[in-house]
C-alpha cells in the first residue's frame, strides 16, 4: 500500500503541474478525453445515471435529453478530478477570477450574525464552493465535513488543496465532538454536502422528485441546537469550464417549537426541496451517478435502462 500511495502522490503531482500550465481550451480537451474514457469503461455509473433520470422524471425525458445529461455528468466528474489536481499548482488568484458571484449579501448577512451552516450538493463544482468562501472571507473559519479515502496519498493531496484555499477538513467519522467544539465559539461555518442516499437508521424521510427518499438531518439538528441559519451555495459551470457562477441562497433560520422531531423534518424537507429546485433548473449539473432513491426503490438499480447509449 505504501508503494501504491507513493506512486499515486508522484503521478498526481506530475499531472497536476502539467494541467496547471495549460490554457482553458487545452484543459477542456483533457476533460473531454477523460470523460470519454469514463463512459467507455464505467458501465455501472452509466446505468445508475440513466435509471435515476428515468425514475425521477417518470419516463418523460426523451433519448436526446438523457444522453446530453449523461455525457455532461461524465464531463463534470472529469473536470472536478482534473481541476483538483490542477489547483495544486495553479495560482489561487487566477482560479478565483473565474467566478461570477450572485447574492453575496446572503453570505455577508450570515457572517455578521455569527455561526452558520453552508450546504451544497454534488452539483457543478461542489469543491469550488468551499474554495471560494474560504479564500474570500477570512473573518470566518470554514470547516468542511467529508469522508477520507483508503489512500493516504489522496487524502494528503486533498488536504493540501483545501489548505491552499483556507478551508479545514473534518473526517465524517467521529465528527460530532468537533462540531460541538466549533459551534460553541464564534465565527465558524460548517460545510456539508447533503444530497446522497443515507441509511434509514441515520436519515429522515423527505419528498424528492415526488419520491420518498432518506436525507441527512445533521444540518437541521445543528441549526436547531445552536440556533443558527442554513445557507445553500452552489456553483454552475460554463460549457468549456473556463468560468463559473456561484450562487448564495438563504434556506431557513432554526425552527424551534416544542416538537423537535417535527422541526427537524420541516428543515430537512426545505433542504431537499431546494436541491430539487436547482436540479430541475439545470439537470446536467447534478451528479446523477449516486443511487439517490435506493432506500425505498432499490429495484430500479437492478435493471438495464430502457435505451442503450
């Protein structure tokens, strides 16, 4: 494993440096090549994506629309991977100039009030949201909750990338004690990605695309416990990945009544509904490869899509 880790680390740095000196057009070409390779060899994700689309849209999408969304999903996936390597060497200022900001007053208001939660989804460049916020707002500490990989080299590279932009990473395992410590102090923001399937024991049921799915309640629990607002930040990508639009939206203040369970369910449904809203606006930005409907409709992932692409 140590040898594999060493080779991954060296190769990632070589590729990252090479990508960092490319112009946008050549970088886009590399993205398309990697996306094409993924599509050829990654049949499982291809089927999951198409089954998700058929199920979510109740078979109303035509062949061409599904194909366009599938291809863009692979390209976005390739972009996120290659861009993470490129940013190990690219100048931070050059990268941040690519962002066009919308509704920044939402974030500024939250900062002026104290601690808050930032949610995003696997949508567009989800890693870019944390980079932008941490780099441009030094008055807060942004701590992003995520899962480590089995490779120390990849974890090290991810940590280096995040540190370059000023955000901190919290391992999902045993994160509760860290969150309590952070939110007991001022000027802290907690970053969460909340659009994946979660086990029935850990999640709450919400309505998403007219289906019953499980959803993580962690943002709702933290909001209610510490009386802090929840924001949603998402980034969309231009066709050639040369620039990005980042949107800041206020979701909800803490809902606190005598019925804690009902409060948490309401806040969690707000999150699911907003996620669905932005997906419907631009469905090719979402990461349709996840088995989002698995909790209640696992059978849809055991069949081949109706149309072979």
